[in-house]
């Protein structure tokens, strides 16, 4: 498997969020968790999920619903 090195900024782009607060709300996490991830990097579980998601063909990816 390739080296996993996604960042919080990659999540902002992937999920079309403008702020870290918006990202935290989308992922149903506390803002402090996002801050911790910015400092220490994303946990391996999220890294794996993003790797798998980015490997899917475009037509099989889930579209984000606008709220």
C-alpha cells in the first residue's frame, strides 16, 4: 500500500469545506479534534478511508449532499 499522508487541508478540499469548524460539523467531531489532527496528523483509520475513497472510480464515489 502507498504511504498515507493526507492532511486536514486535504479533507477541506475533498469535502468542499471553507473552515475547520465546518469540517468538524460535517464529520460530527469537536473542533479540538480537528486542531489535534492539524498538529499530529490524521489517524491511520482516516488515512486508510481516504486512500480507499480516492482509489474509487468517479462514478462509484458518493456525492456530498448539500444541507
